[in-house]
C-alpha cells in the first residue's frame, strides 16, 4: 500500500509505503512453506537473491528508538536508500524513503533530517549494522501481487556494544493486490501461518531486526 509523497525542501519527493507484514523465526534447516491453498494466490515467483547492507543511526540517548522510529541507510535490493520507519499504527507501519546520493556519501540528506525533526534534532551516530542475505518470492493472483515472502539470513552487529548476532527469519508482507478488508486479510494470514507452522516456523520473538540486533 502506498501513499503519495510530499515534496521535501530539497525538491525531491520521498516514497511513502505502509508496510503490513508479519515475521517468523525459523531454524537454519527449516524448509520453505508450501503455499497451496492460500486465498487468491495462483502463482509464486522464482526466488530473487538480494544482498542488503543497512546502517542504523540514533541519538546517544536513543530518542528515535524510544519514539518507535528507526533511521537507516541501506544498499542493495530494489529499495536501496535512506528510510525512516515510523511508529507502528494498528497493523501497519509507515516507511518514508529517499534515494541514495552519489558515490559513497553517507551524510544524512537535509530532507531526511527535516522529517526526523518531529522526533529529534539531536546528533545522530551509528547504532547497528544489519547485513542480510535475502531470497524474495512474489505471491500473485488475478489482480497482481498479493504478497512478498522473504527468507532472510541475518548478520547483525550492535555497534555500540560490539556484539554480533546471527539468525534466520521469514517475513510475509502484503502487496497491492492483497485483500483490502480486515476479514480477508485475516483469512490470508491464517492460511499463511498454517503453512509456516506446518514446516516448523514460529512467531518472531522480536518485533524488528533492529531490536533483535540490540538484544531485545
């Protein structure tokens, strides 16, 4: 689901996407789910491998984290760029994105700083690095992409505590052709979880990769 962007002071227009997803923990050897019987799904794409590398920032006293907000600069994949993930609202979370600058410049763009100012104007420093070897699958129906399922193998470093953590997880995120009504979405997620739990998946113990990287 997307919302129209609003122009930033630099003249660029950020993307705005409301993510509705669920996460699951799996073991290293857990086989992928069988998607037979998912409502509306009649095709599953071949897996697309994406090597993602994200650096997260926050103030020294974690103003963004305490507000339920995350700031990252990510390379790799179709949505490489600067992203602000806003506080969770109901079943979704707004993600605002800007493209990367030229070259290796990792300074925070003014448009990102301006948007962050509703939560903090403090100095931002490195918080965590999350490297993710992702395989993504599109689940489609008659009207388009119903969902994206990703199989993530994550290597995360808490940069302030110098702690490395590794794990595997799955995410199931609704796409533009997903059911628009709450009952339809719940029926889809119910079928998804039956397939995931059948092969040994389980509800995620942590709400986000960043939280898990930091030991939460």
